[in-house]
C-alpha cells in the first residue's frame, strides 16, 4: 500500500499537483512510518513550496530512517539541511 501511494505521488508531482502529492506521501508515511524515501520525496516538495522547516524535519527523518546510509547520500542531505537552515528567516 505504501508503494502504491509513492507511485501515485510521483505521477501527481510530475503533473505539478504538489498538494495532492503531499497527501500521498503523508499516506505512505502513515502506512510505513520508517519509509525513508517517502520522507525524502516529501522534503523535496516542502522545499519547492518554500516550507524550509518542514523540509528540514523530513530530511532529518529520512536520515534517521537510514536513508542516507542506504542511498549513499548522507553528506549531500546534511549539506541540504544546512543550506535550508541558513535560508530560514532569523527571529
């Protein structure tokens, strides 16, 4: 079921329907709470929408679920988190 939601979300995202794609990624995470790829892909949508805090949170969940180690992109994702953090408005 989580895989079906991921496939659906990719189609919706490719059509530019980010809100519907987000709902599908949310469903994938509800069905499989440690689904690293769903966290990563959802983070990319948050980033695209300018929601840096949400993107950072999902990237951290991606790393926590082992995605970085498995996909060999830990350093790249950590850099993305730093970059997104520096883009956050200062309070």
